[in-house]
């Protein structure tokens, strides 16, 4: 999350809105609320999310935010842009009945890298507000399942578990984006943000330091 030390306004709310759109639309697809006919439209929404998140990632990296900047950067590239383009490819492959069927297991191999990197980075979010920590954990649950679904390791019956993890992550992303905007605009707590799981250590007062 950006702390605005570099003179830029915090771009995280926009990135969270894009994340919420992705979570809700993936929920709709994985849970069967929409058919495969929605895939090209979903691709359009994800490409819009790519534009948003790549800008957010660039600003956060400029401000020295290694965690938020890198997460938004690879979310924008792989989850948004690649994901959006793949929905177009998969839809037209099915519609045109390509003579060589797509082997979507390759997606599973790529998703393993993306999901397990996110899981391994998750403890870094323990120092952020616990709302954000829960968003990341829910996405961890979903993306790991998606990776194994694409590999064929898990049966399609697991899709609802991934779908609802994304739904709840999207709800929390909407709340956090609103809290950041309203609390910053009014300069006080309008929507409360929960405390981090790991607190920063308080430095000893300067006056207590031994004089040289």
C-alpha cells in the first residue's frame, strides 16, 4: 500500500476496484452464474483492470513500495492482461472448433508460479491492515485451486470453493478502497480499518539513548 511519501496520491483504491471487478466476474464464471458466452466480455473487463493496475504498480514502485508495487505489477500483467487475452483465445477456439484443441494445462503450470509466489509473499502483508491481509489470503486460496483445476489435479467440483473465496475477496476490496478514499478525504476515520496482525516495533525515545 502506498504511503504517499513521494508526493503522489495513494493509487491503491483504484487498484482495489480493479481487483474487485476481477474477483466478482471470476466468481460469476466459476460458479456458473454466467455461461462461457461471457468470456469475451470478461476479457474486456480484465484488460481494463490491466490498465488500472499497471499504473498503480508503477506509482507504488516510484514511492518505494516494494510489496504493493510488485504485486500490482504482476497482477496487472498475468492475472489481468494475460487472463483477458486468454478468454478471447479460448472462446474463439471453441466457437471456431479449431482442429488442434487448446491444451489449457499449460495455464496450470503458469498459475502454480503465480499462486505460490503470492502465498510466499503473503506474510509481508501481516504488517498491513488485517482487511488487506484477509483479501490476500482469500486470493491465495482461490488461485492455488485455479492452478490445480487447470492442471486437472482437482475436479471441477472444487470451482465453487475458488469462486466464493474470490467473491469475499472482492467484497473486502470494495470496502478497503472506500475506506481509503473516505478516510483520506475527511481526514478522520469514516470506515474503520482493522489493526495489522504484526505491529511495528516502537523505537526507543531519543532522549533515552546514551550520549556519546
